[in-house]
C-alpha cells in the first residue's frame, strides 16, 4: 500500500517536471526530449536532479 502511494507520488512529480521542462527550458527540442526521457526513466532521482540542480540553469 505505502509502496503504491510512493510510486504514484513519484510519477506525479516526474510528469510535473516534464511539463515544466517543455514550458520553461531554453534548450532545443532534442534537449527537452532527452531530459524528459531521463526524468521519466529515473523517477525520483530524475526529479531531484532536475529540481535542485537544473531547474534554474536551463
């Protein structure tokens, strides 16, 4: 039960990151697609890396 909640929460965070990438990222389309794939592939780690390290820089 708790694992399912954590999984769904991670999925929601990853989708939020992907939407944020396509709205605000200044890189090209290929960069946005690659970054989105990485965030979705590594749900919690991808979310943390994007939010804390890359969000204001790209």
